[in-house]
């Protein structure tokens, strides 16, 4: 689409870089405001945001380098250079969860206390990043005879496939799926049973969405494992793991409610 927003003799501004900055800024602001409503100190939230941003960049870059090691094997220091760019979102999410968990444990704050406040900023972040992918011409889809996108010259899609290729608009599919997930979570919000349930449901639904949309991706290896992409394999593993956690948390919630009911009945009998 528009990989370069502005280019002069001295500076080049890339659309993905702008959208990534906007995504982090918007997501961070929404998260801090939500965390303050939960009674968490602003300084703690600000530090958590910084940790999340740096760990997200490090994890996303690391996984991209691993997946595209042929680009860096002759000079590994290029992994720290802005060109060739590239980030893998799954790596960023994994690093954020690990880093944030350690920090919250250090501050004696339960992860589940702020878990549900993560959903909206995370969703907005993903949507804006996917718009950046669309503008930058990365994460493009396979060819389609129906509605699709013709990418512009200098985009990764054009450089790989050349002109006259109508491709699935996978970034829009992914952004649309996140909007749909938010709508579903809004409908079930009144039925939430425990802290963190909204985030758990979001992750399960988003993993399912990524598994689905990756079938339309044209820029990834579909034979990473038995006809699946790396993202699909990670998403399946994550979805199963989080689903098991969900079952465990539901059982704990039911047991706690039952114990509370017995206690109240005992007290009222005196």
C-alpha cells in the first residue's frame, strides 16, 4: 500500500514505524487509565508499560531473526540494525507475559488483578499494528479471485510477487477479527465469573482467529509442522494451555462459591 509515508534526501519515515509508535502510545494510555481505576499506583503502571514495550520489541525482533536467520547469518550484528526490519508478534507477546509476570510478582501484585485491564489496550494495539502491516505491505495474503488488494511498488508483497497480483487482505481480516472478539466479550461481560476471565477468553478467541487467518497468509511457510505455519502451531499450543487454565480457574471459582455458601448457611443457623 504505502510503505513509505515521507521521504526526503535526509530522512525516510516508514508507515509501519509510525503505526507501531501510535499502537504502543495508545495502548499504554488506555492501560494506565484502566489500572488507575483498579487502584494501582501510576508509577507502577508506567514502569510496567516500559517493561512491556521493551520486552515486546526484543521478543518480536528475536523471533523474526530466528525465522529469517538467512538474512543475518553473515553478520549477526545486523539483527540490531533497523534494516532489514521485521518483527514477529508472537515473540513479543511471549516476552511481555514473562517480563510482566516477573515484575508483578516482584511488586506483590496479582496478575489477575490487572488482567482484564489488558484486553482493550491489547486489542487496540493489535488493530493499529495490523493497519501498519497493511500500509507497509507485509503479512500479505495468497492470491484471490474475489475481493483483495494490489500492493504498491517497493512493498514486500510487490517485491516478492511482482505486479498484477490480487491478494487476500489478511491484515484487515486479523483487525476485523479483533473487533469481532471485542463485540463478543462485550456481550458476555455481565457473566464474567472471576478476575482475568475476560483476558483468558480474549486470548483463546484471538488464537483461534490467528489459526484461521494464517491459512490465507502468502508470506509464511505453511509446512512448518504438518501443513501449519509457525504462528498456527504456537497459537494451538497457547489456546490449549489457556483453555486448561480457564477450566482450572472456573473450578476454583465454583469451589470458593460453594465454600462461601456453606459458611454463610452455618453462620445463619446460629
